[in-house]
C-alpha cells in the first residue's frame, strides 16, 4: 500500500517541445489555431447533420460520433500542451498521466472501431441496396456506435489495470514526449513490465488491426460491386459516397503506421514527436475539412447552418 500511495503522489516531467520555447509565442499561437479549427470544424459537422433532415442517415450518424471522438481525442492532449507553451508547466502527476494515457488509448481504439462501422455501412449501402434500410436500421446504428465507444474504454482499462501492482523505477520521472503515450508510460515502471507491455500491444493490435482488416474487406467487396455497374456515371456516383471515408481512413491509419510500425528508434526525439503531432493534432483537423470538401450534401448543410447563425 505504501508503494501505491507513493506512486499516486509522484510528479513526472513531460519534456514536450521544450526546444521550441525560444520561439516565444509562435508555437502556442500555431497549436491554439489548430485546436480551435479542429474543435470548431467538428462541432460544425455535428450541427450541420443535426440541423439537416437530408443528413439523418446512418452514414452521417456515424460521422457525428466520429466527430465527437475527434473532439475528445484532441482535447485530451492539446490543452495541456498549450499550457506548457504558455506557462512552462511541464509537471504532471502520475495519476494524471495514466488518466491521459487511458483516455487517449480508449478514444483511439473507438475511432478505429467507428471507422470500421462506417465502412460496413457503405458496404451494405452499395452491395445490398435493397436490404439496406432493414439491415442498417436505427437500432443497428445505435448498437454499432455504442459498441465502438464501450469497447474502446472497456478494453483499454485492462492495460491500465496492469500498471496498478507495478512500482516506479528509481530516478525515472522524465517522459521525453508531449503527452503520456503507451511506450513512455511503460518505461516508467519496474517489475513484470512485460505483462503490461504484451497485454497493451495485444489489445491495441486487436482494436486497430481487426477494424482495419474489416475496412479493407469491405472496400474489396465495394470495389467489385462498383465495377459491375454498367454506366460510368453510376460507378462514379456509387464510389463518391465512399471517397470521404476512404480519405479519412488513409490519413488516420497512415499516420498510425508511420508512428507505431515504422522503425523510429534511431530518429531524433523531436522528429518522433513531430510525427506524433500528425495523428494527435493535425488528423482531427483534416477530417472535417475532408468531409466538407468532398461531400456536396455536407457543403449545402453547412451553408444553410451558416445562414441560420
């Protein structure tokens, strides 16, 4: 019990982007602008869907949930990063660090599952159009969205629970990152760390790889169905409904692969952090842009919403 009490009152140091502090107010202003654009853009997507009856379909229902995930995902990391730029406050408690890691891992897993639900929706819409209203009913949409949220938070809790019996290694109080990611957090502990490491890799692998394989399988069937459409206009119209989702999948998984799969051991720490910025800060900003630029229905809904405001 004394070890647990000591861990709870321990303060850690997040190195963050300390080397950029000589730039003064510029990094803070840049990340603040990105954060405001991210939150504002995703809120506009949700409001546009809610205010337009033509967008009350399963595809946009999942899009709203995905936008909410993006808001939580970036809000879990960027405000503390902004505080470090503004006040130089790089300290974080161990409990706060573990909480940030848990929320980050849960929302990232839920995003992967939500993307797979969106691909399944597109598969049913294109490959089984006559049965689509029955197969993708309101109740089915609610179950898929709820399952994505619940699974992300439920399974990520297992990895966090494995840290409870572990103790911090003497002298390890510095995290060379700007948020509490999995590898830096595991590196703080001593003891049977391999159990936490193995469980974390296995759970995150299942929650990211399995949805990705489902997405790939869905688009294989979608592509085959689209190629069977006789007219080029029909093929273009069918595939245009998937282009936004496919672009988001490519950006999201592309950045994850670069950060977690590509060999980065010999990269400078600042470069590794820069790659992490892509999927924690920039990707959530790109998603509403992608959907608003590639989707005419969303454009019209946003224009109507802006006129009402």
